[in-house]
C-alpha cells in the first residue's frame, strides 16, 4: 500500500516554502548589499578573502626620443583583505502555541526573521561603508560635532560630492549616475530643492530602481530607513544623518559560496532528543556568513547633515 504523503513528511517541500517566505521579506530590503561589488570564495579555502586592484598609471607626456628605448613603467597593486563572519538568530515555538494559536506561527516567524536577516546584513554593510574617510559636512563644518540640525541636505552638497567622485574618476553605477542612499528625513529636505527631479517626472524610458525616489546633480537617490544616523552627535545634540553617494566598486561584499544569503533553519519538536523529551519545542532561525569591506575611499562620499524635524 502506498504511503500517504503529509505535509509533515514532505520536509523538503516545507523547507522550500519557508525559504521563500524568508526571502520574500529579505531581498527587497538589501539596499546597501545591492551596490557592493560581490565576491564569493570557495569552501575549505579559509575565511579570509583578498581584493586586488591594479592602480592607474600617470599619463606618459614625455615625448619619445628617436632610437632610444624609454625607461618604462611599473605596475602597482592595492590589496584589501577581508575576513567573513557568521550572523544569525532564532525563535522557539511551543507545541501548544502551534496547536491552539490563531495565526500560522511558523510562517509568521519565518517572515519576521527574514526582515531581521535583511536588517542585519544591510546594517553590517552600512556600518562599514559609512565609516569611510571621504566626508563633506553640512554647513561647511569640519566634523560631525559641528553639524547643526538646520544644516540640511542641499543640491550644493550633492554637487560637491559628485565633483569629488568625478575628480577621482569614480565610475557611475546605474545609467551614468552615481547612487545616493539616504534616510527619509534627508529625503524630505532634498525634495524641497528646486533642482530636485521626482521619480514621477522621469521619462518612460528610465527603469525605476527599488526604493528610488528621484535624482539630482548626477545622482539617483534610494530611500532607506537603514541609512546611518549618529544620534545626538551634532551641535547642540542634533542627530547627524550620513548620506552615502557611491560610485562603482566603492566597497565589496564577500561570502563563502553564496553564504551571504541567509539560510533558513527549522528544527521540529522532538529533534533535540533528550533536550526536548516531551516534543514541546520547535525552532525557526536563520544564519549567514559574509562581511563588507571598503575598497576605494575615493569612490564614495559621505555627506553628514542635519534634518528638518
């Protein structure tokens, strides 16, 4: 007699379902992850990855002398090393909750954990990127502590950042534009600038990116609540917002064989053996292994500003 297939028996199907539930809440929120240079290392090759960049050569402006072999030049390489780390979390579910709860708890837990996974991955990357050394301060100040709440984002600050990137020959990312990652409070201010072009005014031929709200001065802006805010760090205790204007290959995201994508881990009740003798506890969790590393300080500019309350 054929065995009746139940949902409990089809564990592979169950795993796939929960993976999809987690990823549906994870992927849309990976704003900082999206614009990093991706590098995947093979398994069993250690946890340290090297990025290597051949540095540009200066223009050869000295005319050649007939019949004389020139001195030639020397290639130089900049190497950046990064070590991956593991991140993860889980929740415990009781058998009673599973039997009497009104909501599909395991599914809801998976989706909530997906959001947490996205926030974790993006926060780790954001913290690395936002620690860059190429900075412009609102109000013309020389440090975070000088930024007033009234020193809000302006088109002039954006143009200064773009000038710095272009001087460094930083390549654009999307359609000839740099990418700006900004907090909604900063977006509120920059939208009031007369040079701001709202995404609703784009021509039909422009593909809109996830989270894109508009463009200005050669930058297409993405709004994210995960943009770094230095609470009470400005003048008179003002919150200082860190907006990142990013060129191509400014930073990298490194993992081991795709491990930056969080893995869903489900342990059914009773799977812990004697640690769960009455089959009372199940768990739902996620785990990821990756790191982020700034690769070229000249390819990104942090603009520190206040924001209108």
